C-alpha cells in the first residue's frame, strides 16, 4: 500500500479553529484541516507553511507540533503531522481552494462531516481545547 505524508494546520483564532470543506477528489465535500502533501526534501513544517500560503493566502506566525495521525484509507496509508498555528498579524484568509471554510468553536467541532483521518483528532481537540489556545496548559 502506498503511503502519503501530509502536514495539517489547526489554525486557531479568538476561540475558534478553522475547518475547510474539500472541493476536489474522491473526498470532495468532507471537512479537513488546511495543509497538504510534503514535497521531496521538505520538512512537515516547511510543507505546512507552503500549503497554507497556497491554499489560504496567509502566513503563519506561531506553529507548534501537536500530534501525528496514522490512518489507513482503502487505497493508501496516510501519515499526517498536525500543528497548532496562528495567523501572522494582519493576515486575512482568502480560501479559494475549498468549497467552504468555517471558524468552529469548541461546541461546533462536530457540526461538520470530518474526513475519517481527522475524526479522532477532532474528538481529542474538544478535550484539549484550553491547551490549544494556551500551550502552557500542556
């Protein structure tokens, strides 16, 4: 089975986390965290910054590693490095790649249909909410 390595941005801002609805491919319509595949020679953090700039038109200012997810889809194995991020001051999201984007509160986290690889992480985010917005809680 082929393996795909991706980096995902859990962008937090004013008590909310950004979720994006995928607009292409076999998982079109499912919700995910912005990010994407690592290119040859890239670290996960480099790929994250590049992908978020390409997808959302923004620069990230604060990035810290949260977790790695391993998930087996029918056709491939996904390795996803997940980072909690903040937008650089003055950044305005211009998400033109996804069908829709939403800022979700803790209460809204399960209001969208997350892609299978994201579901366990999303459930844990609800429990870790305070630490995500203030890493000193970790």
